[in-house]
C-alpha cells in the first residue's frame, strides 16, 4: 500500500549539497570565437592536408568503438616514449589532456597539510587543482621581467615544503624558458625537502630546450622530477592527450589514481596517426616559429607595445590599454586573450597566439588600429 504523501513536503535545495567554495568559483571561461580569427588559446592554426585527413578518417572508421579502449592505448604510450626519448628507467602515463594529469597529481599527493607551489603568474590549473583537492597553493611572484625570483622561490620551498613544485617550461602566459641554473637549483631544493618537481612542457614543440635533456645527462638528480607534456599545442587540442613521464616506480603509483579508460580509443588512434606523421607536425611547428619571429619583430616596431621574448606559440605583450585594445581587435574580427585580470603583474597585457601568416597580418593590423 502506498504511504500517503506528507501534507507539506520539506523543500529540498539541491544546490545546498554543492561545496560552498565551488559555488563561489568562476567556471573556466571559454570565449565565443564564432566568426573571429581565433588567436586566444594557443591552438595550432594548421590542419591536415586533405590526403592525410582522408587517411585519418579511414583509420578512425576501423576503431572498435563498441569496446573499451584496449591495446592501442599501450601502443600510444610506446609511440610517445619513442617520440619524447623517454629516459632509461622512466615510464609514461596518459591523461585526458594534461589538465587531467594536473588534477591526478593533486589527488595523489593529498595528505593533510600538503601544498602546491608555483611561480606566479603561471598556468591557472595548478592553483585550481589545489583548491579543488583542498590543498594549499602558494604562488611566488616572478620578477618584473617574468623571470624566476630564485631567492623567493627557495625561501618558499623551505617554508612550505610543497608536495608539488610546478615549473612550466616555457611558462604560460609569459612564454619564456626559465634560466636553467636557477631551475636546477630549485629542483635540487625541492628534491632535498622530499617534494616532487613537475616540469610542464606543454609548449615543447616550439621551445629551444626540453628539461628531458638534463634528465638524460644527470639521471641521478632526477628521481623526483616529472616531465609533463601534451599534444594540445602540437596540433591536437581537440584530441585531449597529455602525458606524464618520470621514474617508473613513481609513475606506477600516480597511475593508480587515474580513472580506467581515461583516454578514448578514438583519441588514442588519432594521436598514433599524428605521431606516424610527425614530419608534417614538425613542418607546422617550424612555420609557427617563423611566424613568431616575424610577429616579435613587428611588435617591437609598435610604439607603446612591449612584447616579451617567446619560446612558445604565443606572445605576451603589454599595451597602453588592454581592455580597449582587446575590444577594438574583437570589433575588427580578431580574438585574443586579455590576461590583465589574471595577476597584478599582467596589468594591460594581452596574450597573442601565433597563427598562420594571414591571421597574424590581420591581428597586427587590428592591434595597430586600436592602440
Ligand atoms: C595548455 C596548457 C596545458 C593544458 O593542456 P591540455 O593538455 O590541453 O589539458 C598545461 N600546461 C600549460 C602550461 C598549458 O599552457
């Protein structure tokens, strides 16, 4: 027999079950780029030549999407290990983009009192992963030229003894590579206090150096080092493949936190195809680097604009009035990222993604017109 409904059922508030700090957060903002030249998210402007795109379509049609991702994911790990030149004794794990790996690292290191440390400004997900996992986050300001403040970083490592030290190499949004000596000393200090150092090489395809060279030269000092990469800036932002490399025992522990089947069979097949055509992607990266040089030269000629050195597929530029420049460029059909509000040091800064030649010409014209 049905029990009668209560006369006045208690009103439930589903939102009351959602964490207060989450309710207070802003969602990760993705700008609407419809109809605009999209130079806001460090995407590779180049697509596959038609013949390769057709071949990829045929490959993807063969994927057993009725099955959970299988051995092709292991094939992808092998291919990435070869591509990256995985150091002896190291292993590699995959993430659904490196954003997922950043979250998994916070989860894996979540013990009472654990902290994450990074220079500031840097990639927003380091602080966000700490917040979501309930870890402390400490951001140590860069110098006014966006270099590491080595003394302040060493003090912060000593004081907070962070579980994770993030060094984006090159950094986002400043686009520079850190001084290698300073970086080595920070990693040594982080290792000495028992923490892990994560070198985030999202922009490796466009950078002159990778920390993996160091690891190969001095493997003994690299037991606490993790190198994180992604295929997003390489040219597969839509495919969501990140990878984390480190000493095999360490990776085996972190990999336990990963949800099973986190990388889709389609994504894995697509990434394998791209790595088989690494020469095409290398050509694209070379074009981006050539365009970056042209953009830096043009920006240096613009009165009132300070463009900072770049080892990535983006350029950080300070302008007299970033809000005005951003709105003016958008009105002229070009979408960039106004990073002014991200950190006080970024006041009046725009982050310009390096696009294809025509896009960059349009971007420069638009910027010039609204300075
Ligand atoms: C873009 C970026 C990432 C995230 O890349 P996904 O693999 O697309 O999640 C990680 N780190 C830095 C520094 C980035 O700029």
